[in-house]
């Protein structure tokens, strides 16, 4: 994964470009972001499916940090992938 590019970073809104990634990581991040009550909305878009980079936009309620919400969502992704890895390891030959 390449470094994230911050496009917009204000008190309650964060917009980042995620070079080298696709729908997979963005969709699960969006899902976990939307489970957070402090997040008003979380969306992402990819302008061109072959050469475009995803852009994620997060809007939070007053005085809540979108970066903190993103960190919490990323932790949930990590926990989920670790659980899935354990399930896979349990069925190894």
C-alpha cells in the first residue's frame, strides 16, 4: 500500500486518496465507519476502474474527529481479518 494522500482535512470532514487499493478495502472501511454513531456519512468513489485511485470521504458530527473514526474503523478491519485468518488456519490440512 502506498501512502495516503490527504485531499481535505477540516474539523468534521476528511477526504483521502488511497493509491493502489480497490473496492475491497474501501468498502469494508465504509461499512465500519457507518457503524460509528459519530459518523454522519462515509462514502468512496473510484473515477476509473482500471487507473483510478479510491477517494474516501468521511463526515462526522460536531466536534468528532473523522481521523479518529477512520482509525477505529481500521482497527475493526484488522480484528476482522485476524478472526478470518484464524478460521482459515483451523481448516488447514
